[in-house]
């Protein structure tokens, strides 16, 4: 499994550098752990898709 820098991805999402990030089921627990410790997590919204994927985007209130 690839060790991704979730903190960097979360920061890019919160700052608008990324418009979305898709989390696969096999990385969901690791991503959630990073998200829980991320200080700006209120700025992000996750939407569950079929098959267990979750797409995270910047919250509409932050745009």
C-alpha cells in the first residue's frame, strides 16, 4: 500500500488547491485518522459513493 501524505492532501483541499480527493475503501481508515487530527476539518465535506469510496471536497460555506 502506498503511504500518502494525507496532511498535505487535506491542506490542499482546505486551501482550494485541490477541488476534490477520492478515498478508496482500503485507505479509508488511514485517511479518517489524518482527518480527525486535521485542524481545519470543518472546511471539508465527505460524500459516500457506491462501492465504499468517499469523495472529499471543500465545504460550500468555505467557497
